[in-house]
C-alpha cells in the first residue's frame, strides 16, 4: 500500500483559495496547480496542508463542494 494519500478537492474551491492570495506564481512553481484545477491530478493531503497554510485558508474549507460566501 502506498503512503501517499490523494484527496478530492473541488477545483472551484481551489481556484477561490488561490485567487485570495497574490502568490499564484510562487504557488505554481511549488505545486502542479493547473493539473489540480483541470482534474488531471489530485493533491496529496500533505500538499493540500501546505496550500492551506500559504493561502491562509483553513484545511477543512478545501473539502467543501463550493467556496464559502464572504461578507
């Protein structure tokens, strides 16, 4: 059994989280964002934890089917 756990994440939620930061270019160098956003590859749980920290989004938000509404 592989030790890598890949998780389903809504591309809409990922896009929302990435758009909230001004670090997209840096994130693209660190993660395969385009593959994630196009459903070609799922992020590992470890990668998702890193993305959550860098975008200042709680990890649990990535498991929603739609981005949260902000007021």
